[in-house]
């Protein structure tokens, strides 16, 4: 078998999920409610009134799922811990059954030769903290998060060597506190920046706890995962080039600059003024350098053009953040193929984004902690022939291979997602999995893409 595009010898191949999207068991064994449990109860918030009460029932089927991962040949599995499963009220009393579940999952993974990558926060905040502290808007939330992180390091850190503090702070801030389409469903032009500020402080405090109390003895790594789509200038004009750069700064640099450079991007401070909170000198010191690797979730690409004269605010492209703060219009090329999420498939955008990160942040070790696509998959005669998904991964992994060949320090790649699951406000209508989950029976059926990915892993290349 010829390998046209070999990957580095110790490259890490994995897949990813999150607790609320797959676990179910929403009130099992003492778990407390999360903001997503509550959000799903509000009529009209989630497609078809779907919810994560059962989801993929991974809480009861995790051994079956780990066997599936082993069969695929996964080297690593990224999952998140449900904060209200281990601390039902967010603080205080610990739920032993929750700790037992994650201990059993971690042990099962290690027994199968699969490296656990643990995300501490993938959006399912304990509902108690939304009521008591105003969630991510509250002054006390970062300390509560650090206490929760401490509990996890203490109970799991002897076996977990890879920690991600927060998944996609941009989504939490913009979709949860800006557009209001994700839990807790708040709409505001100013609050996303406060939420983002507190998320960064929470991340830094958790990392500080890990480094002071656990890292030397447990010998693990800790970082944060941010999401970003590539922004390509619509034309070669200086105005459009500046607009594309600005869009990336309001997206990725918002959360990465404080960690790598010690403060927010200058363009955000200039444009937002007092609406953007400030870090104290001590906070800057705590945040700077607080990531052992650069976690990146990447899905799509858009053109960016300057909107200083002709803003198209409120266009269909909702992943622009608060576009009026940036003066950027976003668009896609008519010939770009799209996924079921209406996200354009543009592999070269991934390469360009990786090279942008390399240049801006002095080539840190990068892990792509999510990359994937939703298609309208059909189970026919016991099989799912998801050829579009295979083509998607072929394209993106080729672009990633180019980035590595050009000098980008990319060390691992996690497919999103292992299973078809609860896709937030889209409910179960969007299928991202390489494994089909049959409605009703919840039987797992590996799609053709799963078998294809297994072959990529076994030969370590394309």
C-alpha cells in the first residue's frame, strides 16, 4: 500500500465527543441539572423540542463505545466531564457516583490502549451557578471553576495526562450571551465580552491550580481549545485584507492573544473601548503562558470584506460574532460545496489558518481537537455509505499535511464526532458522527467513514 502523504511518526489520531451531547442519564445517580437541561425545556429553543435526557445513552453504554473506539484503532479519545454530574450544585457536595462513572470510563480507555483527553467545560454549566452567580457573567464563577478543576485533577489526574480547560469560549460568549441561541439564551451586545473575560480568568485559575499542585507529580499537559473559521479577503484591496485580519482577531485572537501575548488584540480595545473589560496586572501574568498547547476546532471558511461603508449586519452568516463591532461582511463562493449545516467545505482555509497561528503565536504545538461535517446520512441495508464525509476528511487532512510540511507544529487530529449525537439547538437533525446511532434502539453502526478513518490511522497517512 503506498502512502502518498505520511504523517509524523508520533502523530496522535483521535475522535471527540462532549458530555451533554452523548451521555444522557440526565438525572441518574445524583447528577444535578445543567443550563442545557433547562434550556431544552423552553419551547422553541431547540429543534423539534429535542433534548439530551437520553442522547446516545453513553452513560450506560460507555464500555460498548470504548470497544468501538478500539475496533477503529483510535489512539486518543477526547470527552468532556459533566460538571453537574460530579458537583450537582456546581460547588460543595461531591457526587461520588459521578466520579465513579468517569473513573470507570478512564480505566476502560486505558485498558483499550486509548489515551484520554479530558475537557473540563463543554458548555453544560450547573444550573445552580446560573441562578446563584449569573453563570459566566458572575464575579465568582472563575473561582468556582478552579475548585471544580481541582476536584477533577485530584481524582483523575493520576491517569489523565491531557487536559483542556474550556471548549470554544467564543461560542459560550457569543451564542450563549450575545445571540442567545445557545444556553443560557441571553441576548446582548455587551455581555459576551464580560463572559469571555470570565472564561479566560477561569481557564487561567484552573491552569494555575494544576501547575502548582499537580503537574510536576502527574506529568500531564493542560491547555484550552478555541474555535475559528478562516477568513479570506474577498478582494486584494487593503481594506478587505484588513477586514479579514480584524475578523480573525475578533474570533480567535480574542481568546488566544491574552494567553500568548498577555492582553486582548489592539483592534478590539480600539473598537470596543469600555465595553471590553480590562485585566489587572496580576491577571495578565496569570493568563499569559497558561497553555501547554494550542487546541483548535475548525470547520469552515468565509470571505471577509470591509463593511465600514456598507454593513450587512444580520446576514445569514451568524458565525461572524457581533459583526457591527468589526465592520466586516462575510460571504461564501457560490461554487463551494456545503455541509448539512450550510458550512462551506474549503480545505485550503484550514491550512491558511494553521499557518496564521504559526506566525502569530510563534509556532506553538497545535492539536486540532475538532474537525468534521454533518450530512444527511441514511442507514440502508445495515450500512451508511457516507462518501461525502470521506471526501471532506480527505480534503482537510491533505491540507493539514501541507501545513505540517510547511513547518506548522501540528501534533494531533480529532475527528468530530465519534457518534451521531445531540447537536445543540439543532437537536438530532444534524449528523456529525462517523458512527450512526439508530433512533429508538440507539444501536451503533460504524459508517464507511469510520472504516476509512481506521485505515488512515493504521497506515499513519493518506
